[in-house]
C-alpha cells in the first residue's frame, strides 16, 4: 500500500511542472508573481495567448516545424530502409567495412561534427535555408542499423520462392521486406519525428531569419536577458508542448515500444 | 568526422584559408582555463545528474513493475517529460526556479524562507540545471529498467520466497543482480549523452553566472560560431569525442566484472 501511495504522490509531482505551466499561462502578470502562489488562477485570462500570437508568427512556426519534420522523417525512412536492405540482403565489395563505418558514425556525437558540417553548408551556400536545416537530418546511421536488424530477421525462405519466380530486388524490397518491417518502420518514424521536431542545436547555428525558424528556436528567443514576460512564455510553451503531448497520449504504447526497440537493438 | 580531425590541426577563422599549425590547438587547450572549467563542470553535472536519475528511475520502475489501478497512467506521467522538447523543459524550469516570483521561491517565502537565486547564483546554478535534466530523463531510465525487470523470470523470485527469503533479500540478491544488463545500458547511454549536455544549459544559464555552468559543447559552439575559431573548436570536439570513446570502451571492458548475463 505504502509504495503505491508514494509512487502516486511522486507521479503527481512529476506532472506538476506541466500543471504549473498551464496555470501560469492563464494568469495576469500580477497574479503570476504573487506570494503565496495560486494554483488555480483567480482571474483566468487568455491575454497571454493573444500576446504569443502577436509576438510570434505561430501558424508559420508550426508549419515550419511540421514541414521540416515530415520531409526529414520521410527521407530518413526511405534512406534507412533502402540501405538497411542493401546491408541485410545484397552482397557487394566492402559491405562489412562500409557497415562498420556506419556503426562508428553512430557513436559520434552530433556536436563533434557540427563545425565541419556548418562549414560544408556554408560552402554550398545553404546557411539560413530550409535545405541547410534539413540536409543533415535526412539520413540516419541509427535508422540504417535498425532497418538492417529488422530485415536480417526476415526468414530467407519467404524470399526464395519469389526469387525462383524471377523477382527483382526491387520487387523483393517492396513486396516482402518492407511490409514485414512495418513495426520497425513505425518505431523509426516516431523516434525520428521526435528528434527532428525537438531539434535545437543545429537550427540554432544554421537558421537566423525569424520566418525560417522552427518552434523550439523561436521559443528560446522569446525570453530576453532581463525582462521576460513569463506568463506569455508559458502560454507559448503550452502551445508548443500540446501536439507532442497529444501524439504521446494517443500512441503511448507504440512510443514506449519504439524507445525500447531503439534501446535493446542499439 | 574526418574533416573535424583535420580541422583540429589548423587555425581557421572562415575568412582566410585554413593554416596548418600541428598540435598547437591541443597544446593551447591544456592551458585554456575556460575549456578546463567547462570540462570540470560537465563532470560535476554528470556526477549530480546520474545518481539522481538512476535511483529515482529505479525506484519508479520497481514500484510500477506490478499492475495496479492507475499504474499505466502513472507510467505515462513519468514518461511525458521524455517526449517534451528540451527548450520547453528548460523554459518551464527557468520560470519555476525564477528568483523573483518563481514557484519555488514564492512558496518558500510564503513560509518565511528567503529562497536562493537559483540559476542566477553561481552556487545554485548547477543544481538548477541538474534537477530539470533528471526530471526529463527519469521516465526513460524507468522504461529501460522496467523492460529489464520484466525480463526476469518470475520463477526465480517464487523459488526464493518459498525458501524463506525476505523481500529485501530478493531485491538485493535476485532482482538487482539480474537487472545489471539494463543498468549497464542506462549507464553507457547516459554517459554518452550527458558529456554532450547543452540545450538546457544554454537556455537556462548560457553557461553562467561566471562560467559556473559552462560545459564543453558550449565552449565548442562559442569558439566556432561566436569567435570564429573553427580549428580550435574542432580540437575541442575531438577531445570530447576521445573522452566519450575511452569512457565507453572502459565500461565495455569492465562490464564482465559486474554485469550478469544469464
């Protein structure tokens, strides 16, 4: 009984920052700073939300984040599935060596390559562009690894009949390998969507124009050095947190599963 | 990666062509106070963060391992911060820990205590970034450990309790030893990730006050994108990469000593 009580209490404590975020976002600037703090706003107001829409072009930011995420996720899935199939099913010279290089790049933190990557993008004239923002995120060594493992797990017998019928590798890929990897593809979709949607460091160094910013970047620019309108910032973070929170509540099981897939195979 | 390796031996400000200077960048690093300070801060951060997130995550996993009414909802509550972006988490906690009018200090002053300056004070800034980080990652640690717990065959515990083992004995003699593979995984991943800690610190303190929360990645970003010392920043990232590689390799080497694979 007692552990249950404590876990519940602690669970409420875990949720409390979110509750506080929403509560603060509904307060006027006097009540937000009041002592003692109030949990339920005495005079709830939507003024902060109106201010967010005045300060930031929210529809544009949502659109930017969403567009970049969808395109990058789609590219990541395509490149990972194709490369994964090649590593699992094709025989070509240097396959193992190339795969090892892929594995090694998985160990390299993004921060380590950020400087050369920036220089490369600058060389191509892609600084402050969506292409420069998205390009480093369209391929993922981790995705390739995950897809390779999934495709290795497919029994060869399933393909042999098709090979006897003279099916090409493209046929095999699209009608056998891909359909059987749907659970892994789903896990990869969730993970890469979250990582692109939440990305901060790379957008921070590569994007300067407000109209090209993604949601996290614009949010972090919202708070100034000294004068921060905290209730408004909380309204903005509430809005930004909503989509992912809703997706999480709907896909709770699948999301937990994809984190595990990533963990246990990685 | 290779480019970073080559660049680390050059001096380059992006305007004039890179100039080969051999090991000079690395020599300079050894005596660079800011860099050494950031390295130390990164270690302090990890030393505070890792035990906090691991033991709380373990407690949550042990408590939520059985099903009871509301246990799934609780798991969701613990996991929600994991899917929330760092920017949101950092801004939210910056407001909660705001010295004036933030939740914590308002609550403290309501009971007559003058709260500290949190992220504005150089004594409290590190703790102000550690707590939100642990809060965000706790659910992930819990998830991995829960999976580890569920992989333990129930027969072991049953046999032990028939033999008259106490709950405590079962926990320390059976559950925890069999949980070592999951623990190992958490350790490796957390160390790799947190040597690269940046987002939350950048937003909450920008490394301040007085460099008290400045971390390695922040030095890389500052040197490359503020000062334009591309070669020098690359040398820093190579050092960071080497540290991560060595620590991971040592852990893999040492795992035989304490990780139990069935």
